[in-house]
C-alpha cells in the first residue's frame, strides 16, 4: 500500500481512534506490583532494519524475564528478518500484510482476536512514526502498555493510554531507546526509565551460513556472470526504497562504478526487482562484463547474505542492505543524509558512515511522520563526492585483503 495513503489513514482514522480509546483507558501509570510479566508482545511494524536494531531489546527481555513467553507483531514482509535473528519461536510471530487496505483490515481483525486469546499482560510498542501500533497496544487488553510518548514535545499524538510512557530522545541511538522501553516496565520514575546509556550496550546479531549453500550460490553466480571470476566484487545499492530522498544521485553511482571498474574490480548492483531500471541505467553507461545486474536476483534475504559473504565490500544508501550487512562480516560504506547514523546507524562494526551534517539534516524524524520538507534537492547526499567514496572504498578493500 502506498506510503502516502498509509499516512493519511494513520493521521485521520488513527487520531480519531487514539482520542476515542483515551476516554476509556485510565492511562495513568500504575505502580509496579512486583509481579513479573508472563506473556509479552513487542509491536514493531516499521522497516526491516528496525528489527535488527531491536536485537538487544529481545535479548534483554529474555535475560530479565526468562520465564516469560515473548511474541512479536510485525508486517508479514519483515518475517524473514525476525526469523534470521533466531530470537523467538516462529509460532510466536503475529503478522499483518500491508499490501492493500483490504489485507491490512483483514489481518488486523485476525490479530485482534489472537491478542485477546493469548492474554498478554505486557505490550511494548516500539513505533515512532505511526499510531496504528498504539491502537494495537490498547486493543491487546494488556495491563502494562509501554511505548514512546511525546510528553512536552511536539511529536505525534498517539493517545493517552500508554501507562508506561517513555520519553523519545533524538540524541540516542534507537537501539538504546528500545532497551529503555524494557527498563520502563518496572520503572517508577517520571518520565519512565531514567537509565544510564553507555553506547556500548548494543549487541550485533549474526547469521551462520552453511558452506554448502554458499558454494552453491558461488557456482550460480559464476555460471550466470562469468565476468565476476577471480576478482573482488563490490556491491552497490542505488535504490531508495519507499523513501527515494535517501538515495545518493544515480550519476554519482555511475561515476563510482566506472572508477571501480578502472581499478580492475567487479561491481554487482543489488536491489529489488523494481530497482532494475536503476541497474540498467548504470549498465548502459559502464558496458563491462564485470558490472552485473543482481536486482531481483535473490529471492530471500538469506540468499542476499550469501552474496554478501562472497563479496569484498558493500556501498549502499541508508536502508535495508545497510542493516543486513550486520549479519555478515562484509565491510560497508553507508551514505546518510535525510536520516542520521547517530540514531539509525548499522550495528556492523566494519561499516563507515558518510554524513555531512547540513543545517537541515536529518529531516526525517519522529516529529514529521518521516515526511520530509525537502523539495527533492537532497544536497545532504549530493555533497558526498564520488572521489571521497572511492578513496574510502579502496582503503577498506586494502584492509580486507
């Protein structure tokens, strides 16, 4: 479903429902009784990368409440990411499809029934940009409802029924703020969970790939693209996903690709099937058997991770591939602008972030529903010059060799 339509539904229907439910909520924080949660639901409906950044939150819940059954409510398209994290049983994953309004409505009704049947006592709402998760939190019937709250800020109105309201802090990484949500369950402070943030508390997940499956992927790649043989492969992701303003200019990717090819490297262009036009624009300019179109080539994220494991470097816009790189040992260069690595930076310890810190950047925030005021002239990314990216790429490749 188009993101603009989602925003309109959330703004009008979401606001109405939040105000209506607030009349019956008794939303003031209840004193902690000392009884540990037995059945916890985590609501995380945003992009796939947020699940990876929330990995430490899942670990902390399992550590703090070892006897609790932990469930998650996510979009169906994000199921594989949660499965790759291998942190909760598959049967504890509740999903909603956002492909259409009809599927969203149908699945929401089914989830409502499942939530009431499972009798959650605690819900953690991890969302910042939408009201739908807050509504699910209320409808769950849980006695403890944890979530971000605007307090005295100008953020989204998400109702007054969050009875463990956590202050959203735009100066702390979102992974650390997810940990604060866990702390809020038992907190008696105002605002909730005045905990120390060290910056060293976030764990990076990894995925163990079987040697046989990696070897099969290697054979498939070399069969389909023999030009990749015996040379380091640099992967690039020129797509912007649902937020095109996050994309580095295509001409910059073309210039960078030409420079990488001149350095006797191979280039693989990754992305979804709908990114094929971007790939063809690069191929038509570069015209080399060492530059190949891998958009739509992988059917699963796991297959993409196999290609990561066979490659020497990833250069990507802020988005899914940047976060997926955490699962493997691939070095990465990530280009930020409308959002900031200070808040959403990958947990990949081998990643280098480009970010220019313009006066208007970052412009996608919890305060504007990720609806940027930018006219499309994203100078925060245009100002990152291809020679600088190339120099960093060569540096990382030398370190990996």
